[in-house]
């Protein structure tokens, strides 16, 4: 027969309520007592009833994690890191995929709101006003986007785009193209803003192609437009598009990097396996997943209170709970000298 809370209380010499607090509010229990209770629970094989605990504490110890496209290799490292971080805090994560559809995002937040203590909303395509509205229903942390007044974790893709363009300029490229990502993407806007500014500062022309689906197929379809616009170097919204573009250029007889240099963003594992190996902007996806869980538990989900908005943040804390993670340019084989360097 499975051990009960009474068995743990008897073995550790404390009241049942102390055992309950050890699992539901450990900070309220004397450290020595807490250690003794946990040791007895481990010895007896006791596992607290999470559903019963949720009724008492107002917390489910579950977190929703909504991603734009689970098939995109950028997301699995983020998901795995978030799951590991949550597990270490005695939380479970439920993962849901929106397939880049803002209507599905909204439906999923509504569906998860009563089942989780908070939601990590990764690369959302909804409007800021709708995200803010949903945050009043359930604590949210926004990942790969910044929404005024809401906690967020963003990788500095603007900085990464600038590094990429400066790298291409240093190689002698003066006719550049940007393969834009999906409409509604905050990251896409940041990349475009920074790339345009960096190209202008370097005296280069930049042609923006898009918006486009952020997939290998989306990148491959742009091979002909890239060739027609005369670009000798391309920055893609992500690695998948960059890899697709390289394949598309190869199919029409255009050499990379001999005729066109290509840079991606994300540094997914596939970028190191392509031929040529992809020059890319490394984004700290795993760090973003860990940080997002910490933000959620520190600034909303950890408080838990049934009725109204659970664990809501006061305005000051919400306004400052924003983290930006730096990116890094990784130079590999898909970029080479441009015409300006050859003519120098």
C-alpha cells in the first residue's frame, strides 16, 4: 500500500499539517524539520497528491509553454531547458504548438488558463494589446518578444543582425538582401530595423524580401528573387530559411559562397551539418527557456491565489521584469569575399 501523509508525519514526529506545508510552502517550515520530513518521505516512497495540493494552495504546479512551431529546430533546446528548470522547482510543463497561427495562440491561452499557474508564450504572433489582455487571465512571460509592462525574455536579434551585416560589409559586399520572416513577428521587426540601419551606415544597399514563412521551403523559394535583385550576400530571418536558400541557389547553379554569401540566425544543430557549414548568429535558446521559467515563478506563477488573476504582478515589478540575452556571430563556410573586396 502506498505511503500516506500520516505515515510521513508519524515517521518524522511532526503533525500532518507540517508535512503538508513542507511540500506546499517549504519556506514556512524550519530547515531542519523540512529536511527530516523530506528524508522520511523519500524513505517511505511518499508522493504528495498534486491535485489535492492544488485545492489547498491554489497552485497546480503546472506551466503551459506555447511555441510558434514545434517543428522548428530552434524550439526543442528551449523546451528541454525550460522543462529541466521547472522540474527542479517541482513544476511540470505542458507544451502546445500554434503552427504560427495567432488565433490558435489565443485559444490555447484560454484553454490552459485554468489548468496551469502560468504560461510561457514563445514567439507569439498576436498583437500586443491582446497579449496584455490575456495576461490578466493568467500570469504570462513572453519569450522572443517584448510587451510593455509584461515580464519577457528576448534574445538580442537586433544586435545579431547588426553583427551579421557588419561581417558581410567587412568582406566587401555592398548589395545585400534580407529574407524577412513571418508577418506579426516582433523578432522579424527587430532584425529588419537593425539590418537596415547597419547597411545604411556602411553605405550598402539592402533589399528586403518578404514577409515569408520561416521554413526551409520558404527560404528555398527565394533563390530566384535573390538572384534577380543582384544581392551578393544575404541575411536570413533564421537558419532554416538560410539552409533552404542555399539549397535553392545550388539548384539554379549559384555557388555559395562563391557568388552569394549567406548568413542565418539561431545556430541550430543543422547549421553545422550543411555544406557549406552555415555562418550564423547564435541565439541562447536554452538560456531563454531557463530564464523564462525563473521569471514566471518569481513574478507570478509562484504566488498562486484562486480567484481573479492568480499571482498577478504589481505594475512596478511587471515593468522591470524584462531580460535581454546577447547573441554571437559564428563565422563558418557560407560567407566569403564580395566584389568590393575583389576589386580593391
